């Protein structure tokens, strides 16, 4: 799963005002320490169209699916062991992988000062990502159809041993510097359908981000010399071009959904609002795990491979007396979501088992097929 840069900060008790020039302005409250939100992450969204609205001026995201909700909390900086890296921070947020983001309120906006990235880390040390130019995350006001543009810069310093290239000087330190150009606009307003609820007075915020990067190597004399490394050789994800669609509503404090699009404009992931009743345990996603859902199912299922070491894994399905009926091999690295069709199975209860390359079973669970 790509590390997706999840923006969790579009909180809102949003209301609408109209300027003399008939320009619609949307106003929002910023998140505060103590706020806790719940979201689900769909890494394989199907039939999601963020452009089509139809006659009711609505976006239908009711088909989004995920096995469990996750908690996203906002706390005082003293709660983090890394707060000394970001001394001017006002607040830190945590996601299900314990990644941390540090913010500061400047004027009417919320700015990102840096991140501590822990997920998908094959080595123990997290990546410290520092914005040398703080990144505007959220403004208290947006005007409909009024484009905004801004720039931000961030950098990380890593050890050569983390670079995925043969012959690299593993004893040297390397600096990755990234310039981001962000264009955003509130495109429209209407209503939205999520899996559990409908929301009115929703706005659609479109962000397009382009990034340039360079890599430099420490000379050991307090200076850096430029070197070339491809994106695939870096231990941190950098997207040359990306697009995010965020939906907000005056009737909900936090944002409702955030959709990430790939280079072709297709939806690649969707984070959407849930509630505490849908949460299991964040530890389910901190440790290696596997989810098959929906369960019960008519046959079409999604397979969530969670935090698994890179390797080959087998998924087997057995009947209740232990006869193997289906088997598939997958190459997994970290977080991956895959579809499978088990509709050929008759109605009944089955066992599914995940094993590693050596044949060691990692887990065995029940599933139900409810085919007519």
C-alpha cells in the first residue's frame, strides 16, 4: 500500500455567507487538541466517480468499503517523543500506524510543520520529514470557484543503508529535498452519500500537487553535493503529480471523505468518515494481519494484507471438514488490497488460511458464503 499522506484536518462546523459580489464563502473551525475522529480506508475503491453528480447534484460514495474504522486523534505536542524536532508546533495528530503530524496555527490557517513516518518501515528508525516552508493544510475560509495556489518545501535526511541501489555509500548521509506546488479550488456544492449516512450542504475541494525533488550527499564538511537517485530508489514516496478531492459539510465537524486520484485521474484510495462503533483495535494495523471482507459474502471479497514483510503468501479456502477447495499465491509488500471471486462456492461455512512461503500458517478464520 502506498503511504498515502492522509490530510485529516478539514474540520468544520461550516456555514455559508454571501459577499456583495455574490461570491459564496465557506467558513470553518480548525481542529483542536482533544479532537478524535474515526475513518475507514478503502484501498481498492470500485465504481467511484467524483465528477458525476446527477440530477440531485449528489456524489454517491455509498459503495466504499473497509473492514474496520481507525481512530485519528489530535493531542498536545508534549505527548510526542519527537516534539523537539518541531519546537514551534501547537498540536500533533496520530493515525492508526502511529505516524505523527505536527501543526501550527498561523493567522486563519493551519500549517504542517513536519511528520514522523513509522508505517511500512523495514528498519526501526522512523523518517523525520521537516517542512522548511510550512505547508498550508487548511484555511478558515474558502470561496467557491476561486482558485488558490501556494508553494511549500520539505526535506528528510537518511542513512545510505536505506537507499535501494547497489553500490551506494551506506556510511554516508543523504538529504532529499522536495518543492511542492499546490493548486486548489472549491469546485461545487451538493450532497453526498456515504456507506452509513447522507450529508447535505457538502462542498468539493480539489487539490492538485506537483513535486520536484533533488538528492544530495553529505561531504562530511558540513556541505552537500548533488547526486542522482530515481524515485524507486528512495525510501520515501514522492509523487511528481497527485490529486486529492476532499468533501466537507456544514453538518459535520470533520471532513466526510478524501479521495486520492492516480496519474490517469482514476480513484486509487478513499478515506471516509465512520464512527467509534466501527472501530476494532489500532493494534490490528500495527501488527501483521489479514482481513477478508465482506463476511458473510455473496462471493466477491477483498483481501487486506496488513503490515506483512515482503514475500510470497498463500491463501487457501477449505470446507468445514478440511478439504482444500481453492488456493491462490500473492506477492505482498507491506499493505496491499486485492480482490478475489469466491462465488463458485456453494452456500455454507468455510475456513480460510493464510500461510507464508515456508508453509507456516499465520492465521485461520471462518467465512460464510450466502449465495442463493
